[in-house]
């Protein structure tokens, strides 16, 4: 019998993309609530407890409520795409490539917290260098990023696409999270193995899907002897053998005139780059991904497949 999967919040942006990715699959059975019944609490609780894996595409409070509904039912495993459990010690963090054992942790866990889109890029760049000792404890990390506007959900999609929306956004590109207290900062700090919270400056561009995350580094403040080449080698070693995360060669990176934020739109992969001039004092680490691919829905499906592979 095929495993039963229930997407709680299937009519939202992330949920719809998960359904799209699973539309042609015959190895799982998708449980579904009609949109007209999506506020039917009894039907929702029944679906949650009938699933082998429940994928929660909900705001934080609604996710916490859903987890309570299945807490006593050990037959139900959960993937949560909100920020509610991303640093919870009892939840596996759903970034399989984060370290060599993370995929096995996800496979074995009942509860998996799907990463955020910005943190996927940031942690993907930072954690291997912290683990290798290249970024020292206490280094003042900064993370600058731009995302497609679908990362803001239906509300922001309407603001960006409907000029008659009462709070329409007309800017081609805008910064937000200006008080430096973005909800992704704890996640980046914890899973990036950082001793100090990074300065995180997120922004949104007038394109639906895509993302660039940048982490600039001063080589003189890193471990002794750190170079552009040694940083690239550390990232390459960390992700060797991976097919979802690719570290682009220095030769190819040097040939690029620009990075296109939408290059990986619609894909579930991520590219990492190390930019700089050999012998110079700075490097810029860059992650390229789809905010709804490896940054959300694609990651949720990847985690589901790992959990079903036990």
C-alpha cells in the first residue's frame, strides 16, 4: 500500500508547489481536503491522523496546533515548513546536505523542520567553513540576500501583481527586515554554528521565483592561511558526491559576468560560488537557488523521500 501524504495548507504557495511536484507520482497517495472545507477542524484533524507523513504548510501557530493534533499518534510523521520548530532540539533540521549525517537524521526522525529559503543559502555557505575552522568563533558574519516575491506568500504575490491592491508594491526591488530581527536569524545562527547572530539584510525583487544569498568575508580575519582557493576546496570537499548542491568551479566562476537570480527558478537544486581575485583580501560567497525549490517545496519533497526510504 502506498504511503499516505497529507499537505495541510495545500492551497497556499508552498503547498501548491509541493502538489505540483507530486502530481504524477504513483508511489504515494495524496490525501486532500477540498478548499471549501479547509477550515473544517474535524476533517483536518482526521486527515492529519490518517497520514503516514503530514506536510504542514501553515503559519507558525497553526503548525503548532497541527502537531498537537497528532502528538499521541506515533504512526504520523511530520514535515513542518514554518519557522516554529527549526531550532527545536527534538526536531531534525531538514537540510540533508548540511553535514554528512544529516540525511540519516532526517530518515530516522518523526519530526522534521523544513529550512527557510534564505537560511538554506546562508547555512549552505557558512556551516562547512565553520566546521572546518576556517570561519573562527565570533566572526562578524553578514548575510545579504534577494528573493523572488513568492516567498512572501499570497499576500505579497497580490501586492506585487495587482496594481489595484490597497497596499500594492510598485518598487522593482525593496529591502525589508530593517530592524535586523528577521525570524530566520536564530535558524542561521544555530545551524550555521555561529557564536554571534549574523547581520541579515533580506530584500525582494520583482520576479516570482529565484534567490541570491551573499556572505562576504575578510580573509585576514579568518583562520590563518585562508585563501580563496582553500575556501573553495573546503566547500567542494563538504559537498562532494552531492547531486542537489553543486559547488561551481573557480574557473567557471571567474568567467561569469553576472549572476542571474532566476537561473534556478523551477528547479530544486542549489549552486554555490566563491568569488574574488586570487591574492586579494576579500571573497564573496554566493548561493543561487529557487526560493520555492530547494528553499521550500522542493526541500519538503526531498525530506519526504528520505523519510520514506527507511
